[in-house]
């Protein structure tokens, strides 16, 4: 389907995409660039990329599909570095977990070349990062959200859909704003809560002892607290309006529990838990 993939960012997400595209026979040649020389060397040794590029611009040269797999905060600078090689028939995608800010950056930088850019967010990952953890099966059965804008080339949207479905993902299309609101609720706030929950225990005088006693419930609840700090710093700041709105909704529900506990309202507590338990049991995931 594609002649050459230009990969900017040879980490877990980008490396896994390249491996998956190769395994599916959807790309013939992969040229990769990363700010870290050791990363691209490792990527080539692993067979993730076939050729190392000296710059992001060189990674794009000759490509008919480009994946920008860099931290969200680096998206605008990356787009600026490659702008002159953004051609109408080349598909450009990112993998950022926030989209409104990415689209705003693309509008500022790409301008008349914006139709070539199809913002994407694959809902996949691991608690570990880096090229050594790249996995061709990472996107199998994963959801991928595309967030095109009115200017986006419809043909490139379909090519993006075909690329992701070709490596086993399930694709849906949303507006950037709807995407950010949804993921503030089901991803970004949960990460924030996991970070806070772990630190809330660890910072207590007897925190180490408490952690020694923690069982599967605490382990599962705080699992995502082990996520990449730089990535989640950028995500929380990039989507802060939506995350803070979700935090307020969470605090409202938490207050209902706290109030019922203070008043000894066993029936209210049980009713709230019953509602949550039934909803979670019926949630098809």
C-alpha cells in the first residue's frame, strides 16, 4: 500500500507502528529519525527501520506516509522542521493523546498544507517506553481515533483508516474537541488520580509500611502511575481545561460519598456503590 514510511520518533509507539506495517506487508521501506543517535541505531539493529535519517526533514524525504511519534509538546517544532516537504499526496499522522492543541499547531505551521495532516490517537501503550519495547502486535484490536478537520483531504483520511485497520486496529472518527473531552474523562483524569493516590500514601510517615501491605486492588488502581513522566506532564498541561473540568465532576461525586459517611448514611453509601458496581459490571470492555 505504501512505498516508504518516514518515522519521526523511534520509540515505543513509532517503532511498534513500523513493525506492524512491515509485518502486514503495508510498507516496503522505513526511514527513521530520532534525536537520540543510540535510539535509531537500536531501531535499525532490531529491524524496525531500514535506514537512519540525519534529521526529521530527511526522514520525510521520499516518503508517502509519515508518522510523527514525538511528545505532544514537540509536535509544533517537528511540523515546522518538515513543513517544506509536506506534499498533497503524502499522508502525515501523529500519535498524540491530545488533539485540539495538535490541530492548532498544525494550523499555525502547515497553513495551506494542512489538508495532508490526519491527526491520530492510537489507544495503546505500555507502562514502559522506548524502542526496545516496540511490539508489532501493540495495535492489534486497539482503538485508533482520527480527528480530521474540515480542510483535511478525504482521500488521506481513508488512507489513514486503511493503514490502521491493516495492522489490526479499530478506527473511529471524532472532532478534536470531542476527543479531548472524552479522554480527559477516561484516560487523563484516571492517570492524575493514580499519581495522586500513590503519592498520597507514599508521602505519609508510615507510607513505606502501608505500601508493603498493599494488595491487588491498590496495585491495579495505581498501575498507570508508573507511566512516562514527561509524556504525562505534557498531556495534563495540553488538555488542562478538560481535565480540570473532569476533576470537578469527580470531586462532586467524591463529596457525595464523604457526606454520606460523615452522616452515617449507610443506605446512601450502599446505593452509590450499587450503582457503580452495576454500571461497571454491565460495561462491555
